[in-house]
C-alpha cells in the first residue's frame, strides 16, 4: 500500500537528529525525501567521532534519496533552487539566518514556488534573546523544562534519550502535515517554525500547567507519586516497574501478589490519596517483597510483561502492526543500507544526481546472508520470550 504522502516531495537540509528525524517521519508516510548534504563529509552523524557510518545515522535517515551540493557556490545554489521549484516541502534545522545568508530561504524559494511549505527547526525560534546561541538537545531540554523532571537535585546527572531533538522533529512533521492540509484549501504555501524548547514544553503540557496553577515546580518523582508508579529490582538484579494507577482492583491485586494482603485495608495506604502521601514508605515495603523474586516470576505473579530494549524491539516486530519490520537489506528505501551509501555518495549529472543510498551490488550477497541470520536470531529470541524463557 502506498503511503498517504505519496506524490509529496521534500528537500531536507538537515544534520544530526531533529531535521533528519522530521523528514524521515514524512518518508515513512510515503513522501519522497531528498536529503541534501555538503560534499565534504555530509551529515556529521555519518561518521561523527566514531569513524564510518554509524547506527546514529541509520536511525534517522531511512527511506531517503540523496544529493551532495555545495550551497556556497553559484552552481550548488542554482541546482538547489531548481529542485525547490518543484518541491512541496523544504525542511532545515540550521541556525536562524543561515538559509537567508545562502540565498535559499523561504522568501527566495517562494518567489518561484508560492505553494512551497518551508519548515525550519531551531533552538528557540527566528527571533528573541537566544536567537544567536547554538542549541543542542540538552539546551532544548533545559529551556523546555524537561531536565527538572529528569534530574535528581541531590545527584544531578543528565539522563535519558534526546527528547528535545526528537520532539522537535515530531512537531516539525505535524507542522508540515498541517500546512499541507491548509494548502489544499488555500493553494498557498507558508513558512512554519518549530523550536526545540517549544516542542519540549508542548510535550510537557500537564506538568507545565500544574506548575502555573499551583506555583510548585514538579520534580522527577512528582508524576510517579501521582500516578502510583513504582520500580523495583528482583533477586536476579533485573529491574521492573509497576503502574498502579487508580482502580481499586489493581491495588488489591498488587498487595496479594506482593504477599501483603493485610495492606489492602491499612489506613496508611487504603486510599489513593493516602498512598500518595506515604509513597516512599509503600515503595519500601513492596521493594523488600519483590527483591526476593526473580523478574520473570514477579511478572507472572503480577500478570504483567517483562520489558527490555531487546524484547521490546522483537515484540514490536511481531505485534505492532508493522511499525517496525525486518527488511531485506539488499534494497534501498526502508532498509538499514539506505543510510550506508558513502561509496556511491558522489553523484554525477542533474537530475540524475538524485540516487537512492545503497552500496554496490558486490556487497549485497554477504549483507543479505547477515540480514537473514539476524532475522533468524530475532525469531528465536521472540519464541523464547513468548515461552517466558
């Protein structure tokens, strides 16, 4: 089945995460995405400081085509503007002012293509006191309020994935979809701006609203206490989490599974407000009980699921409606090797320059065998997980 964005052409001027991720989401929905990179190494995530193409690059660049252009030369600018003339979307995540300096900003492109949707991802927007400051993921998380929800003030350490980068890419995709819908009604394109700080804050709308309403700044344990979420370590050293929420039957079931049915009517914990009030004490009681159980036994006693990154991936492959799927790695769009095309990275001719990222046919056979082994291994792991082994 073709994607819902079939026929939509996107020019991506993206590096690292936010821009490439937003463009990749559009590609996942069927858009033709052409990644424009500089001839001297391309997207820094291709090699970064680790040498050679890395999973960091593969993760955000599947399903794309590619072209190398030196946009600082008249020829490179001319080729880009020729592409932009027939593009539906131009997406960039450079600092404010860079596109204008190169002469390929929205005002320039829209003169020859009034229907173009020009999406720019920046740290804090095209104006404001921070407009000239560089912005990486941690900056976006800090300005958007994420870090106060993740870090313990007594032991402050940045943790977790690239929230600000990924969220701004997701909101960029949403912005493009909205602009496409608007263009269908008006026939006109528009400039769309997405920020790392704003995307993070929009994602945290509930804690932000709560802070404005109460004047209390939430911390890393505020929501777990409110939602009655607990985390424990089993006898095997494996971690697991429990989301109790509000139904009384969940509370009663947890007490029985933990071997403490007497806690059901304990005045310290018998109501949700009391459990919130005595959260730490309750966590200690349950922690001592579950510490004697292995993770799998604890999961069975709770009628729950064992979670890990590896098992989550394989469960996704099997049950998530095709959101994740194994691929034949001998082909281009949608497979891992669409991001491994350094050998064929220099393109000749125009428009024949635009080619799919893929390695030479000579590398296909060994790559296919490795892919088949990985698929077989994934199947074995999934069977094991289904049996609870």
